[in-house]
């Protein structure tokens, strides 16, 4: 039996809430968030990120608070606040710094503060620790201890959960690392890996996502080349992946707040230390331009006035999640609208109010009673769209309609005669 700690989770979003619920099975956990609406919703049993089921939330011993005073004198603080980029793609550490001030104002001697937010190598010790030291009047590494444990969960993924994945952990001292190994070991069945130091664990996280970004960028680049050559990328990939060491990535949009964001954190630090991160930034540029490329290629294959109405299926940044932040589907919608098309958007997972607030888009309420589109774009592989059959396309499109299958989800579905298929 491992020891039962008091734990405060700071920031209850996609990462913090599942972690808090999992930790509350073994420890005395309080979840803190500055968003009072989020706390009120969670108290009602509603998780708008849909990562935690209402019944699980209701049965959890997790305490919830937006009150700074409620998190004083806790054994272990775990910070899971957002680390986005600004409009110029520069790291925005404001939430991380604010959370460090909050924790600094609450911690007592002997506490451990673990950061899970994705940052550049060095940020925990060089940025967060001094803020906490100032706010607390205590010394980092002497009066309170630092740790870092990158988060790997994948929204919407029911297999790789916080309770099952291997947790990388790091601290400045072996005994602190041992405490964290005990804490996280009690939460996950996937085991823990103790990294050499905090910087190493920070670096491991940021390269996991930068590596994915670069690999997808390569496939996006070859998809653009193959488009000019009249070759279907998915057919090429089907052949190439029969080689034992071929890396199996698919072309497409890279959105959300991890893969499309984290490389900028590494790039930022690289530039600070005098290195120009060529591949990392080339990957970002290529992936960010993919929506425009797709829209232009589609517009070039369309053109007839009867084909000037387009239905975009899916707006969230990935399948079966409600998260609309930093979705790159909007790039397709914007470019096609600029080019004179009327674009309707449908998404069964997105919140219509959020789509209106973030992008000024009015989502269709459903797919019944609509049809006659010149083009249907399958932009996100939501479960509903993967059930489409030949008859669905007959209903949604005009006779010579174009079916743009960006995710390759309709490859096995025959199109009605006269319709055309477009793939990456
Ligand atoms: N979402 C993912 O799949 C994922 C995966 C791995 C790592 N990460 C990283 O984890 C971190 C958190 O991401 P997320 O997706 O959970 O973010 P999120 O936006 O879903 O949630 C963050 C929560 O923190 C709260 N918050 C903001 N500032 C705060 C403060 N000063 N004090 C207390 N609470 C505050 C917000 O109100 C929000 O509820 C980021 O660094 C992200 O890069 C995310």
C-alpha cells in the first residue's frame, strides 16, 4: 500500500480533471480552477470536455474549489494549466506563471510542486520556481521541492488513459523522485519512468509532439507533390507501409493545442540559445498551410455554379471530441468562402455556441432535410460520418457532386454514378 497524500490539482481541463479523478481513488485530492463556471459545472456532474463520465464524476471523492484558501498546506501540488502560443506563435506562459503564483501563495515548507503543463526544457526550474519562491518567501529545492511529469493523454482516446499509460517523472533529488514514483505509480498501471532530471523530462515531452508534427508535415508535403502527379497518397501509403520500418503517418490538418503548439515551445528555446530550428519550423509552416492547400485544390476541381455550395462535415480539431480550439478546418471554410462558395458546416460533437463565438460560424442542426450540395468535405472522422453509405451521398449531393474524403474514411464506400471522389 502506498502512502495516502493530500494532492491539489491546479487547472481542471482535459489533463487536470481525469488526473484528479484518477488520483482521488487513492489520495485525498482537491481540484482547483480559476474558472468558477467550470467548477460549478463539475459540481453538477457535467464535464464539458467529455473526458469524465457524469456517473464517474458523481462517484468521485474529488473535492472541487475555486477558492485559493482551500489549497493551503497540501503535500503535493500538480499544475495542469494551459501553455498556448500567442498570435505570433510565441509561447504564452501567462497561465503557468499565474498558477505558480497561486501555488506559491498556498504552499507550506516540505511541499512538492509538480508541473505537467508542456513547456520548453528549463521552464519549470527557470520560470516557475522563482515565481513560487517570490510568492511564498520559501526557497525552491530547500524549503519546497520541484518535479515535472509530462502528460501524454490523448483527448477522446479511451485506450490510452491516465490510469494506463507510462508516466515519465523527474525531480531534482532522488527522494523526491521516489515520492513521485510512489504517487504516480498508485494512479497508473502503466508504470513510471524516472528521467535523469527535470529538463530531460520537459525535453522528452516536447519532442514527442514535435516529432509527430514533422512526420505529418513530411506526408503532407508528399501529398502535395502526389496531387500534382495525379497519384493518390493513401494508395502510396498502403503500398509503402508493407515495409517493416516505414513510419505510418497520414496526411491532413494538424490542429488542437498540442501537436500544432508544442513545437513552437522547442523552437522558441532553440532560438534563445542561438540555434535556428529549421526542420521544426518548416514542419509547422507546412502543416499550417495545409487547409489553404486543400481548399484551393478543391476549388480548382469544382467551379461550376451548381457546385458552389459546399457541406463541410466536422469542425473540431480531431474526431469524437468537442474541442474546437485551434481547429484548422476553419482554414478550409475561410478560403472557400473567400473564393465565393457558400459553405455549410456540420459537427455532431461541437458546441454550436462555441463555434459561433470562436469562428462566427452557424452550425447546421442536423443532416436531415438537406441535400443538393456541389461538394461534401469529410474533414473530421467523427463516428457518425464513418457510417455513411452510398445512399447518404446520393441524398447529400447533386448528381455530379464531388466527395472530398480528407480522412480516407469513405475509401470503401462506392459513390453513386456520376459523382467524383477527391482524396489527399
Ligand atoms: N489536452 C491534451 O491532450 C494534452 C495532452 C498532453 C499535454 N497537455 C498539456 O497540458 C496542459 C493543460 O492542457 P489542457 O488541454 O488540459 O488545457 P485546458 O485548457 O483544457 O484546461 C486548463 C484548465 O486550467 C484552468 N486554468 C487556467 N489558468 C489557471 C490558473 N492560473 N489557475 C488555475 N486554473 C487555471 C482553465 O480554466 C482550464 O479549466 C497544457 O500545457 C497542454 O499543453 C495537454
